[in-house]
C-alpha cells in the first residue's frame, strides 16, 4: 500500500521528463511552548536600547581596550575556532559534491594499443589476425534524470547541513568569545582580591606591631601578639593562594588565544568593568539569534530531505547516455568517417527485491528526522532555561551586592570602634581580630558578588545569541 501511494504521488512525473517530483514530506517543525515574557523580571528587562549590537563585537560593552585586543587574538589564533572553520569548509564541499549531480557528466578517452589475439580464443575466426593495432579516441556523456527528486533532495540536505555547519561555526565563535570574557573578568577580579589582601596584610602588620609594642610595655598579654601573628600569616597565605588562582586563569586565557602559556602574561592591575544594561528580549527574538538553535533547525531540514532520498529508492534510476568517437587499426584512416562509432540511449535500473533494505532505509531516515526534531525542541527549551537562569542570577546577585556593600561599611565601622576600644584598654584583642576578619570577608564577598554579576551578564548575552536588536532595527551609533 505504501508503494502504491508513492507511485501515485509521482504519476505526473512520467509526462514531465525533466520536471520530476519530490518524495520529501512537508516539514513539520516541533511546537515549543513559549511565554510572552520572561518570568525573572528585574532591571534587565526594563532597558530599551536605541541601537543594534552586532554579534561579532558584543564584548565592547565592557569598555576595555585590552579585552578588545585579546578577542581579536582569539579569533585569529584559537585552534578550536580554526577547526570549526575547516568543518564548515568541508560541509560546503560536500554540498557542492551533491549539487554536481544536477549536471551531466562528460568524459573523454584516447588509446593507442598493439594487441595479440589468443590462438585458443573460442570465438576466433579463420580470418582474425593474430596481431593488430587498436587506436581509439572518443567521448561520452551521461545524465541521470531526477524524476523522483532524489538528487534535488540530496542537494537540499547538503545545503541544510552546510548552513548548520555555518551556525556551528558561529556558535563556537560565540562560546569561545564568551569564555574569554568570562576568564578575563575572573582574572581582574583576582587582581582586585590581591589588592584587598595586600592592603589587609599591611593593616595586619601594623596591628602586629601595635600589639608587640603594647606587650613590650606590659599593657597587652602575649596572647594578643599570637592572635595578631595568626591573622597576618593567614592573610599572607590567602594572598599566595589568590596568586596561584590568577596564574591558572592567565594560562587558560593563553590556551584560548592559541599561544604557549610560558610566553604569555597579563600585567596585574585594578580594572573596573562596567555592568552592561541588557534587554532580555522576547522568546521569538531568541529563536532568531541563537546559532545553536539555527543549527538544530537546519539539521532537521536536512533530515527531512533525507526521507525523500530514501523513498526515491523505490523507483527506477533512469540515465540518458551517449558515446562516440573513432576507432581504427591504422593511423592513416583513424579520424575518418568509416572509423567512427556512436551509441545513444536511455538506461533504467530498478531493484526488484532487496530483502527489506529500502524499507529499513526509509525507517532510518524517519527516525533520524524524529531525533533531529527532538534535538531542536531540546535546544529551544534549554535556551529559555539559560536566559531565565542568567536573569535570576543577575537580579538576586544585584540585591545581594547592595546588602553586602552595606555590610562592608558596617564592618569597617565596627573595626574602627573595636580598635579604638582596644587602644584604650576597654576590650581585648579578640574583638579586634573578629572585626578584622569580618571586614576582610565582607570586602571579598562584595567583590565576588560584583564578579558574579559580570559573569552572569556574559552568560545572558551568550544565551541571547550574542546580541540583540531593537524593534526598529536601527544601526549602532558610530
């Protein structure tokens, strides 16, 4: 019954020799439920930019010339990105190979031979020469009629796969750029950690000197000196650990750039990166900008075309062919009319019995389409999750940062009071130690929250496809 239905679909092709038909089913894109707005509301959804940000320069939002230069070096030297470019070139070449099937194949041949006939040849005649020359020159042309759309579907699948590979390249570029921005943010955060710890070591050194002087004067017990020494050594240890983390982050950046970590360094400095105001957009915009979603959709198109290719195997392959040339045993009359030969005619090939091979191939093609459709749906669902995650992180970390900055101010005030009381002998040094610890922890936590917000902004830009565009589609300012 299935085969009868397939034949009925292509009845018109028998009268349209070169027109043909296609056995590819209509593309059915999975329906993914989407909301009109993101659940996580906050300052990020209120921004209304008046410009469009190109995907290839979104990192300029962080307004850092050094980061701009590093991104250029990454695009030029990253090995993973170079492999993605090569994969795209390979996909384009495969697409061109499939497209070649739409055109006739032309061939030419020539040969000059001296041959000996077997004396025991069963069809050898009494006048057949034992030795003879065979001089041939000719050409041939063949063209497969794409009556069932097999070649056109192969071309469509090749083009869709090439487009998917282009989206893969863009997705690799987006991911690597985002990774570099994230690593740079962490590197500069560690520089600020080191600065805070350096100031802390200096303050703790002064505190140790103070307790030592008070101990020598008989005012403070030895316990105060011991506690001050412990605080100082712990701060120095934490500073050394921070430097180790920074070295690893610097090495990670070197690997992204495709250079040796032994020859690469970034000078430590305090860098303040602005937190960009990023509109979250709407779900439909997300579908248009995410390269991984585009790649999944194009692979679904390719898989759908593959069904048409598999179904076309139920029908005969018809090829038009022609060949001709000159053949002679002597050079004198080789290229003359009597030495000419030619042949022309169609050729049809149909597999009558294959043990269920074609049926299995169609089933495989349908299953491949179902898998690609599921992958597409999963990519969309995952994309919305990533946006919601980033928005939630930004919103809640913003609130936490406000509270933590207030905690820093309160901790400094507490430390000033406790130190003043200690100098007057109104409290013990443990109170000072507790206050110092609270100041350091609150300062580092406040810095960590700033860093987490910056990293979350990178994740959000990546989740939105590397940029956004306002409804009017205006160009970015020059």
